[in-house]
C-alpha cells in the first residue's frame, strides 16, 4: 500500500540522517526516535534536530552535530512539558535527580514526541518494551491508501471509500425488504411496456382514423374503442405507478428506520473517547440528515432513474429493430452526456463532500449555541454568536452557490445537445414523410419514442448531482458503522451479582494526547468501604473512576471486581451495579419523577419518594406547584444547581448499586443540605462500596480511607487523622481550606 511505502521511506530517511552522525544507530534496536525543530536556548531559532535512544545510549543531534550522548542507564525518566506553542523534552539524572533540558519542538510534532517517549520511559522504569505505535511519523493516523489524515475520531477515509461497496452494503441493509423491491422492479417493467403501448395506440388513432384515406368508411365504435384503450392504458400506468410507489416507500422507510437504529446503537457502543472527538451536531446530522438524504434518493429519485433506464432500453430496442439509422440519429447526444458525466464526476463528488462538511459544521455551531444559550445571554454574546453562526452559514452558502452555479452552466449545455438531437430526428422523419416512406402516425410514434429516450438522457445528466449527495451521506453513515468498538464484551463475558471488592493493580493510563494521566496506580478497596479520593485538579481522580466504570480500558495493569477483571464482565452487568453522581449533573427533559425513575423504570412511587427523602430533595419537590410532575426543562435548567444534584443523587440511590461513585456530588449544595446528604450517605455506604471525589474535604469526614493522588500517582493513603499527622500533601490541602474558610 502507498502509505506503508511512504512510512518506510520516512523512517528510512530519518535513520539515514541519524546514521551520518551515529553510524551504529539501528532502527531495530531503537526505543525512541523523533525529529524536533526548535533550538532549546534561542526561542526564535529553527533547527533540524533528531533524538535517538536505544537500550544503551541516548543521543541528540542538532543541525548535523552530536550535542548530547549519554548512557541510558544514567537516566531515570524523560519528561515533557507543554510551553507556549512548543513542547520541552528533559531528562532526569538518576544519581542526582537534576532535570536537564534536551530539546524543544513546535506543537506540530508534540503528539509524536509524547507517544515515542512513552515507550522509552516504560523501558527506563522496568526494562520492558512497549509495542510501537501504529501512527505515522507525525503521530497522526493516516489512510493506508492515499496517505491523508483521518478525520478526528475516525479510521475511515472518505476519499478512498469504494462507492460500489457503499451501494452493496445498502443493498444488504435492504435485504429484509427484497420482496417489496423485487415486486416494484417487476412493476417498473410493466410501466415501461405500457408506456411503449401508448404511442403505438396514438399511431393507430392518427393513421386509421384522424388521417384515414377513406373517412367515410370509418365507424364510430372502433374509434371510441381506440380512444378508450388509450384512456385505459393511461389509467393503468397511473395505477401501477401508485402501487409501485407504495411498495418502494414501504421498503425505503423500513430500511431507513433500520439504518437509523443501526447508527444509534453503534454510537451508543462507541467509547467516550470516540464520541468526544465528534460534536453532537455532527452525530445528529448523520442520524437524521444523512439518513433523510439517503431516503430521499431511494424514494424520490432512484425509482425514476430505474423507470427511465428500463424505458430507454425498451424504446431503443424497438427503434433499432425498426430503423437503425434513426436509432443512430437519436443516440447522437448520448456520448456528450456520458462524457460530461465522466469529466465532472470527481469534481462534483469533491464539491458535495465539502458541502456536507460545511453543513455539519453549521449544525454543530447551532447546536453549541442553543445548548449554551444561558451562558451566551449571561455574557451578552448574542451578537458574537450570531456572527459565528453567520460565518458558518455563509461558508455553507458559498459552497452551495458554487455547486449550483456549475450546474446552471452545465445543464443548459447538455440540454442543448439533447434538443439538437431532436432537430436532427425531425429533419430525418420529415424527409421520410415527404418521400412517402413514413406515415404521419409513424412519425408521431417515433417522435414519441424519441421523447421517451431523451427523458432518460436528461435525467442521466442530473445523476452526478443527486448521486453525490446520496453517496456522500451514505459514506458518512458507514464511516460511523465501520468505527472500531474499543470497549466491547468478550465472547464469554461474566454476568453476576457483585459484592464490591475492588483491586487496582499497577494501572497506567493516558488519553490520546499521549501524556500519562495515571501512573502505576495500585489500590485495594474492600466491600462496604467508603474511599475518598483527594488531590488537586487534573491529578487523575476522575480518570480513575472512569476506568472503574470502564468508560475507558486500562492501558497497563488491571482492575478487578470481586477478583474478576472488569473486562471479563459484560458492560451491562458491571454498570447496572454501579451508581454514579457526576460533577456535571445532567437531567433529561421531562418531569422530576421521570428523571429519578430513569435508574429503575419499574420503581414504585413509594420507592421514588423514599430515595428522594434520603437524597434531601423530597422537601423542595413537594413545595413545587406540580410536585414530582414538575418539568425540569432542557438539562434541568428549571431547577437550581443544588436541586439538580439532589435529584441526581436520588436517581443514583434508586439504582441501589453495589458500588456508589460520587464525583463532587455535593459541590453545589449549601452547608445544611450537604450535612443531610452526608448523614444519608453514611447510612447507605454501610452495605456498599463508595468512592467519592471531593475538593471540599469536609464531605469526606465519614470516609474509612483517604487516597491522595498527586501527578497521576498515589502519594498518600490513610485516615484523616493519620494523614494530618504525616503533614504531607493532604495536610497542606486541609490547612489551605481552613484559611479559605476564615476568609469567608
């Protein structure tokens, strides 16, 4: 494949440059190799630099000179720091712990550098090698065929997607409706036969009755019979067309519903990391707009194309048998139409792909603005957001205008060629009539047949426009359906009730930026324990609970629940026994009752009220005009922040989980309400494992054990009193909060 050759060349070129200075450098022995382009001392100077490290040495080359060559065993760790528009790479001396700057690069290479150094650091720590990344030299996933980078969150190249495969896959999706489709195709043939019969009946009407050589011999009954046969044929065509349309609508509607369900199910199965790379507007566009575009093509355009194509073949065959010269004259415009079709295919395809991207961006901006409309109004940014959406709408308008202008130029040219063919036929048929070789009825017959042929030609001229919309939308749909599911159930997944014992063994994890968020975390949590996670923002607390919920899979190490790796549980079994109240409370548009019952749709009203009392929200709910039937509005904005959190806590408690996770669950509560919930949690945590994250340390007063996380590592563990006695990180956090309380 092209990209593999390209990567090989790039890597080969990289090592060729390094070997000029380091003859013994080896691609096979290398643990980490990358380019950098900024001088480490002069902030404005650009250089050509190379970093090379294997099991024995660590070297840096700058502008063709070896500026650093040290023993790998003398280095304990390689560190990266993000600066302003650049990334710094430093190493830590094992003997002294001194940090020394190695090199500096701009942000275009940051992902590649971080990924490469991760492998080296892993070796420096425990002497084991990680498998190489599958990314290209720049750290960006690319298409194997054309070398273009994939869109964020995707592994599908829209430029190289086979359009034939897209159509075949749509046909497989339509397989449950083959009966409707085959029946409609049969009716297409019937309609074509009837359309061929109408001009022939008209010929009989003209030659035998209207232009009869002996009008006196013409009787009324046969004439009426011919007229009625024409009327009946027309009615039959309309009736068959109605049945055909009904069959196609049933098939296409069923297919689109199935396609939307497939898309929705696939999106729900995607990992959080995959979904977060796309906007909500983008995903909504694929589920609704793109499937509607496919449906519109299948219902409104494709049937006409099939009918016209069948008619084209049938009429062409009749004319060819009757007079091959006439057939040649009729087909004169065809090469021009087909040539135009081929010339503009790729251009139109590219145009509509760009149009789709602009439309998706416009929808994303609109969704973003409406979702944050309160923030927009609070900061008085209506005018600015109007400009932002106006720009997105203008971009979509410009590309649409460009596409439509091209068609407004192209279509009249194609129509002229088709009309020119009609003039040629008129001249040919006129000569035949004047020469006595053709009757007026025959002229009417073949003029009608010529019109039936030029109808398909006119439609063929518009195929690229409609086909590109259809294929672009279909490709976008299958791009989602083809996404690899990162977190999936194993073939023989475990489905059992859990007690709540959690073992975290040497877990390391980093997001796709490459920076490790958690490093070698080990923690044992017994069933029924209340564990408090403490630390500064960004130290990895929320990441740890995301791993326990299996929103992401660990990169190294394992997490066991009741002695079983969580990857061996079915996701439904695991998460159905975990209750969570997140820092960002989300309520669905509906009533308070519906939001609490979301965790257990079969819950009785008594159960709903019981958990509401435990969560401290029953009192404010019954004071509302509609009580539990009060509508919370979009995202729950009709309630205050504290009220939303209490409803969310009630929802989690109704779930009756074996493991309860609280991520800043009481952050928006007043002191009195916080005390009520703390008392409720103290009672509830006796029979379940509870893991709580809180910056307000008083929230964790009932915790059986506190775990302090600092820089992705466990720094301290113990009870409140034990950690205070150590006077370490936790002690500093407590003292800082006490000072803040005094200031308040």
